[in-house]
C-alpha cells in the first residue's frame, strides 16, 4: 500500500507537511505502508530527512491510492480516480475554488477535507488552529510594538520579531517571557494604559493566541468589566488585560422579544445582529478567532469605524489580528490576505483605503490565511500526530481498488466531500456554487 505527500505550491511561504518523517517510518514499520514524497526545496523537513525515514522521494504519485497535502491544489495537478486529503476551502462555496472542485469531479476523484473531519459533537479533530493562533498573536504583537515605535513611544514589544524570523516556538516563548519580566518590573508606558487584548472565540485558534499572550503578566476580565475599566483608579501598569468574548457577548437577537440561544444562533445566524461595536473603543489589540459564515453578522464594520472617527469618539483600537481571515467577513476591513514578510496593512476608515505596512492613519490589520506556516516544524508535527491515526483505516477502505466510504472511520466519513467525483449527501448544497463558477 502506498500513500503520497504532494509538494505544496500555493505559496512560497508554505513549508508545512501533513506527515512528518518520523511518522513515515512508523507507517512503514508497523503497517507496511510506503510513502512517496514529491521533492521540495522549501519544505521544513528536507528530502534527505524523508529519504532517511524510508520514503520514496519522487515526482510520480501515480501508484499512490491516497494523496495528502495541506493547501489547495492547482487544477492541472490532479490525477484521475485518486483520493485526495487536504484543506480544500470549498465548504463555504468559495467561488475561487470551484474550478478546482469541478476538475476533481470530472476526474472522478474522492475528496476528504481536514476541516470537516469531526467527532460526534462536531468538534474538529485534525487542525492547525492552535498554531494559527500562536503565530497570529506573535505577528499582532510585533505590529503593535512597531506602531508604538513609530509614535516614538518606548515599549517592551519593540524587540518582538515576525513569527517566521524566529528559529522555534521555544525561542519565541523564551523571548516573550523575558519581555513579560520587564513589564512586571518596569511597567508599561502610561500612554497605552489600560492595555487590553480582546479575543473573539474560545476554540483552538483562540487558545493558541491566548497561550502566547499568557507569557506576559495578564489579568483576565469579563466583557462587562471592560466597559468600565477605563474609569477605575487602580488600573495596573504591570499587566495586560485580557478579555475573551463568547457568542452571547458579541451578538443579540434581532427580535427584542427573544433572548440569546446558542444553538439557535448556530442554526440561524441570520436572525442575530452584532452588538460588538460598543466594546471596540476599549480594546487596544483585537484577535479575531471565530468561525464565520456569510449568514453571520459582522463584528467590526467599516460603518462603525467611520462613525467613531467622524464623531471623534475616543477609541483605543490600534491592531486587529484577523486569524479567521474571511475577506470582507466578520472583520469587514479585511480586504486582502497579507504575507509573512509584509504581514500588515493600515485601513483608513475615512477614505476606505489601505496601505501596506504599519504607517498611516487608521487601524493596522494582520490578515493571514496560512499563519501556521510561520512555525512550520511545530505545527506540522502536531498535525501529523493526529493524522497518522487515521491513515491505516483510510487505506483499508481502498483494499478493493476503489474507495468504500462505509469502510472509512465515521470521523473521516464526515469529511468526505466527493466520492468518485460526486458530491456526497451533506455537501450537495455546493452544487449551487459550482453553477456560479463561470462568473469569476
């Protein structure tokens, strides 16, 4: 039995792998599963490391029953009748990926999407979410330090580097802890007090971002406490204030007679509207870590930000780390994706324009859709540790020569979008987006 690991080619920054060399060795020794790895000059684990682990380094994946990747695959790279496992980004009907999906259908491929591999409670099992949060927090704090530096405000964050410029997560945390010790002893500049970092969401992405912030001295307060924090006389100079927003904090029912109900919001987000605007003036750095769909209300809108400027209402918000990174989504001013070397742009609410970098009037936005690639070794290792548990079962479902969905683990069945080129029952709704692909 053979599996393939394709070379990532969506971005020059994409250095992650779905399966690390150590696990290639384990699959071969324990299950007699061979792994064919396409050569890559940018992958965090080298061709030599895979070769030493017992993999076959080759361009040719035609003998592989299942081909694993990380990001989307160019339409010209698909082989007919194969099973592909990767982040396809089609489940929201993303029009830019409909030609890719159509090609897979034409070639009668099977598609399993990591994003939809979930347990009985709908919780994702294979993810990079924690590492997206880690890297997003690092880049957002880098941006904040540089922004203060531009304003000639000496601050302890000015020595923070972009996430990819560190050698390891261990090095980053050690650096942050040292900065935290300086904050504890010397305090923060008076002009930034109170320094508040807000997190929308409480899942894996948010937990990763909070993990990095917790390297500093932190006081956690509730969203309700945030609204009156600036009136307190005992604001700490030696701590960062952390606020975690849940759904009940950020949206409310459009029907004033109806109270917030979490399951109802999940089922019918269009029945709710945002109430997040009244928190915005009190947050210094916002980390957006929620799942968003087009039916859901936006949290930060262009209209709200423009209103704050026009009415000259005091507002502390300087940085938005949009880890969710839906273009024009929950953070409406996320109008494009940034890259690791230029991870930010500045949005001007008055002119509705952006400029790359950290200079200019407005709010600095970190908008990245591949943040884990900045800490590729750690994120790939964590991902591989989960994925390897499913690989023998996925291959077993191919023993007849074709994929038998009923032989797949139920968790993998949840993520099966295409079977022999046909949309499975739970994903039939994507057909309406496929019909619109020609409008691109």
